[in-house]
């Protein structure tokens, strides 16, 4: 009884922390978008000034720089589910900050009965672990591949990433190397 309550409290605390992290990541992404929109008028004025002076090469260079900046802000992946997109793109942003090359193909089939909450827990935990493992490695060894789609009549999810040492299993589950305050993620998945 005591053990069950302790585990429930730990899981609840873990989930609250996870949700807070997800919200922070999504807020960071939206802040970049708001900043870009705020500066849009200034960008137009700068290009118009250069154009009126006939500095077309300068305008082209400026447009390339804006395009690069917008590419970072734009939602990279659209699965068909807004909440899943927010989590997935937030994690991809974290991967990019950690210089992890990512290859993603993600589309949630219509009629998939899996809830957004379940998908966010699964993707969030898997991608947190993948980014964490990659960050331990030299940049040249890092990679992350994500596939979410339909295979035959079922939803299929695959996350493949570079990793260091192989994890051991205890009671059929992978053991956490993070200590007693962690290790709920894979069990949640």
C-alpha cells in the first residue's frame, strides 16, 4: 500500500515535470515565431531601401538570411495532430540545438485510436532519451531517425538514435542509469 502510493506520487511528479518541459519547449518555439513576425515590417523596409539604391545583390543576400531564419522558426513536422506536432517540433528544436542530425517522416493515420496524451508521452520520453544519449557522443557520431505512420492497418512508430553503452535489463525492463529520481520514462512508454 505504502509502496503503491509512493510510486503513484513519483509518477505524478515525473508527469508534471515532463509537461512543464514540453510547455517550455513549445513556448520557446512560439516566442521565435512571434519575434520574427514582429520584425517583419523592419525587414521589408530594409529591403525596400536597398532596392531603391539598386543594391540587388544585397537584397538577395538579405532574403537568403531571412529564409534561413524562417526555416528555423517554421513548424518542421505536421503529423495531423496539433498537440503531437507541438511536442515533436519542440523536441526537434532541442535536437537541433544539440547539433543532432534528424531525419523525420511523421503522419498519423486518420482514425488512429491512440490519444494525443498517449502519443505525447511516448514521443516525449523516447525523444528525450534519444537527445540525451546523442549529446554524450561526438558530433560526428550523432543521428536521430523518427518514423510515424501506417504499416498495413496499424500505426507504426520507430525512433532510432545513436547511443553509447548498451543498457542492462532488470525484470524485463531497461534499467535507468540516471539514479532513483529518474527512470520512469521507458516504463511510461
